[in-house]
C-alpha cells in the first residue's frame, strides 16, 4: 500500500493545497480585501471583472485600471501524536497578483480583461522531519486570464460573462522509504496544465442605495497529462521505480456568490455589505491516477484514492467609510469552514475552520488615482486529526498574515 500512496500523495497534495481553507482566500483586489473580501454587489472599479462580470457595466469611468499584490506570511506547527517534538512549517513567500482593465464602449456596454493568481502555495517542512515520506517541499501556482463582456439595462440591471483560462504549474520533493548509500530515496514531480472555464454574473439596483449581486465561477477540471516523475533510488530498485509520466485530473471547484450592499449618509460616505460564498468542494470526491508503463516490474500503473471533501458556505461582512475626498477607510471579516475531514487531515493541507479579520485604507493624491492598502489576518482553529491512508495523526495550529498594496486609476 505504501508504494501506491508514495506516488499518489503528490497529486492529493496539489489539489487540496489549492482549495483548502486559508489558500482560496480571494486576494483579488485591495479595496475588497479591506472589507472582508466582499465584492459581488460592488461596482467601484475594474476589479468587478473578477467578483461579478455583471457589475462592470456600472463602472462610471471610460477607462478603469486596477493592479496590486499581497504578501502571504504563514505560521504553521505540527505536533505528532505521542511525540514530544514540535515541527514548524516554513512557508515560502507567496505574492498573489492581480491586474484588471475595463473599457466602457458605450453608455451601457463595457469590456475588460482580468489577470490574477487565485491559487498558489509554497512550503517546506524540511528534509528530515517526521513526515518526510508525505512531503518535504512544494511550489504551486495558477494564473487565470479572463476576457469579459458586460451590459446594463436602464441603470437597473447589469449582466456579464467572461471566459476563464487557467494555467497551473507545480514542483514537489519528498522522501521515499527506500534506503540507499545516501539515505532515503527521493521523488521529484513536475507538471503543468491549462484549461478553460467561465465566470458570469448579474447586478441589480432595486432601490436607491441598494445593490444585489449574484455570480457563478465554474469548475475547472485541471487535467494534468504527462507530468514527470523523477526517482532517486538504489539501482536494484530502478525497474520498480522508473522515470515515468502520470495523468490525473484535479478539479478546481465552482463558486456561487450572493452579495448585498447599502450606501447611506451624506454623499453616501457609508457603505455596508455582505457576501455568501458557496464553494462546491464536494466535486472533489476522489482522485484517479494513470501512470505510463515503462517497466514490466513497475510498482504501480493505476490507482485511486478518496478525498471526500464537503461543500461549504463562507460568510463575509464588510464596511467602508469615506472620511473625506482624500481618504477612505475599510474594515471587515469572514468565517471559512474547512472542507477537509478529520480522517484526511495531512501536512500537505493543514486545513482548519478559519476566521479572517481585515482592514484597509485608500488615499487619492490626485483625481482618478487611488493608492490602496489592505491587511488580512487569518486564525485557524487548533485541529487534531489523522491522515488515515498513512496512519499519520497529530495536531495542527496555523495563522496567516497578509499585507498588500495596489493602485487604481480611472479616467
């Protein structure tokens, strides 16, 4: 059984790291981050290309540009069951990026392009830690490109849709429990893929000050074909663990978002809003792997393992206050429950129920230009569980800190 899971864990990790609570955090716009990651009912700038294509037609300016980057810094520890030593996860610095450009073709018709990195992770547990046969280090990132069209009817209803192309690459290293002259054997897996999906939405202004939004981002089946698997094992085991290729499908789950917001006060200086984000994690129920057979004594050619994720609802709240024409302040928070079962909790995905707290600030030094900053703090609940396929029990504790900076320019 171990020979199977030694290979399978890479793909299990790649998928779960992408989806797990704490990694799909919606870092797609500084203004939105500052308000608890809400955005489905907002039409302030070109970031609506991602949050709700139906809202883009309500952006008032002829041209709207927005770009920025966040800096993810995480602290994760693992305490094995009945072991006194505690292990610390070294997170490689990740920089989720975004860039949006929207153009108003006519009074009612707008088009645009969104580029961002909704999935990504970089981590290292070290070469000699207790779980080295599950994972040593990982680098994973996905880029998405989304051309979009949006149209509004009588300043009341806006609809829009975008074609999403997602490109992802991953590189992993782990130890293999096969002893050689240099210690454990090793495995490096490197692969990439690109697939299509879509994003569609509608925005409604039912009454003065109110905005209601609904958007749907489709599942993308990231079918990886021909990922390379490079083994370093004693010569006597080389036919059982040959250099080979593997095919697997990794689903990026669909998201259905509903948002509501209300502007009030003199010159509408106050705005409060909420988002309900339903993530279809249940689509990730299992993974099946097909390995290219290059040796008659090859250890594995096909196998499948259960993931058993469950759908979850994320609740987000946010508020904005325009202090004056120069400065706008924001605050927000959200609750993100983990889709991972206790019997599948593992060091590739130290997932837990999470509470996120955010704040943000915009400064407009000249007309049309806004300097946007935001800070996100995520605290995961302390969680004990077991990765049952390898009987790997323990307790995980994690927190994430993410400052970010961006620019918005409209004219």
